[in-house]
């Protein structure tokens, strides 16, 4: 336990921040999961490509917000977005090749 009143207040503040950060991180992971699932479904033809694209863009927006709050680092945010966009672009390219043939 903290020894001073200011340390007690700091402990309460840190706990509030921890819970808030945990919520933001959980939200980001949920949107990442949804985007990956949408990409998988679009690859199988169960969902339209536009719907998968919307899911990826929404996930990117949430990732940027999480990084902006300092909950994840900028490099980690860039990595998550890069991996999502790489999958999306591969899917778009694959659909274009199939349509051209």
C-alpha cells in the first residue's frame, strides 16, 4: 500500500487509466478480428469485397486512435495496418485477375 496521500491518489489514477487502456486495446483487437474474418469470408466469396474493405478501413481507424492515445506504439499500429492492407490488396488483385481471365 502507498505511504502518502498523493501516492494513494496516484494509485487510484493509475488503476483508472489501466482499465481505460485495457478497454481501448480490447476494442482494437475486436475490430482487427472482425476485419480478418471479413477478409477470409471475402476470399471464400461469402461476403462482398466492398464489405471487407469497409471492415479493414474501420479497423485501421481504430488502430490509429489507439496509437494516438499512446496505448500501442506507432510502429505496432503501422504493422497491424500494413498486414491488413496487404491481405486486402492481395484479395483485390486476385479478384481482378479472375475477372480479367
